[in-house]
């Protein structure tokens, strides 16, 4: 009989915490043994999340964030708290020798100066940056399996990096003049009350935001620079969709020489043939957010525009599952010696 693995979740009341609770309830090896929230401490988890009643974890009482309590009750802890707050909590958990998957941005950016510039805050745990592994399983699975601190990627970066990886790796496109036109469902803005994400503000509308200054930009540039072998500077432009969940990134890249769609498509299929969650669609097919909803899949569609000599890549994921909580659970699987897809083989949530 396999040993049960005890998981903790600090920041249980946000959308990423909610998604993790949903996924952990059906996981064959992990059991949620510690849940924490400063605002909801004292409540039964099933009281806070009625969807959880009669499922594993429903009777767990939410506690206060506390590293020693977590160490006594957990083998691994998920940190689903805002950037700035996560770094010190991660340090406390690591001091207790706990494995940590951090869903914030605090350990994603390797250059401290770049982090502090984009996030307008001082990084108080610089030493831990050298320990943290960027948790994109397709690229860093081996390193994640040996890590004690994993920086879970952002949702926009996950879609963008997976979308561009094969084309950059094979030299089909230039590393210059990359444009990522990305759209997110409103859950990507978090669960905190805000006028800009009220139903009447979002429904039946569509808008851009943070053009040229979104904080995921340096994360995407960092990882694509590693793939390309040269510094990458790109234009990242996010938009808010009037849907609950999903990321759709349309990426424009200049072709390096003459390459046919057949050639590029075949290379993408070969690149991702061993990746359980990257689906390169048939030529002529383009991805839709509904086909990945609630799943770990990244669907990629390709088109070549010979008139402008551009490769157009459409990369689609679910922002809450693949772009946050499901990816965190995949990283936890690897850190605990489990198959990466353990408990994550569910089909997309269709209407």
C-alpha cells in the first residue's frame, strides 16, 4: 500500500486555493492535512466551500498560517498568497525543512534587480532565489524532481513559453520583434473584490490592460532567452475576456528564412510527442478556451502568413488549472517521486 502524502495549503480562500482544494480532493496520494487563511480561520473547509461537502478535506478546520504547525502536519506545502507575502513565508517553511511550491511570483525572476523593478518591492529572501526551480514541467522536470522550493509559473507565461518553445528551439523564428497578444478570463485577476472585475464591468465587453508594463513580461523574457540562447525582448499585451477562466495567446513572430507550415508543424509535433499535456492541433485547426477548461492541456495551433513572413502561434490553456493550481500539483507530484500526471488526468470541463 502506498504511503499517504500530507499536503498543506496556505492561502486557501483565493481562486487558486479553491482550484487546488478541488484537485486534491480527487488525488490518489495527496491528502489535504493543513489549510490556512488569516481571514477565514476557524471555519470548516466544507463550510467555506460547499462544493467540497462529502469529499475529502471537507471537515478540515481552516487555521492561521504557521510554519511550525505546517511542519508538524505536512510533507509539502502549497503557498497561494500574494507576491511580497510569499517570500518570507517560504523562508519560514524551508527553515522547517518543508518542501514548498510557491504560486506567487516571488521566486520566478532570477535577477533580483529585475524583480524589484517590475514588482516595486524589495526581495527579502535573496538567498532562496538560488534554491528555487522554475516549475514548468516540460522544460525543467528533472530539476523540479530534485527541488525543495519550486516557483510555479504564471498563467500568461505558461501559455506563451509553451507556445514559442519549439519554434525558437528549431530556429524557425527570430528572437527579435516577438509580439504576444494574450487574453485571460476574469478569474486571472484574483478573488479580491474590485470594481474592474464586477459582472456589469466585464460582461458583454472586452478590454486591454497594462499594455507594455504587465509583470509577467520579464518572466516570459527570462525563460525564452534561455531557450533562444540570446536575450529576448518582446511586446506582451494582455486583455480581459468576459469569461470565467481561460488564456488565449496569439503570438506573432518573424520567420527566419523560408519555412513551410508542413515543416514547422511536423517539428512541433515531434518536439511535444512525449509531453502528456501539450496538444499540437492538426494543420488548419485553431484552439479554443472551452477545449482546455479545467484541464492541464495546452493546445497549440499554427499558421504561416507568407505575405508578412510571419509565423502565427495560438496557445491556449486554462489559467486556474494549467496556469496555476494544476501545474502546482504536477510539480508537487515530481517533488514527491510520483508520476507528473498523477491525479491530473481529468478531461476538460465541457458545457
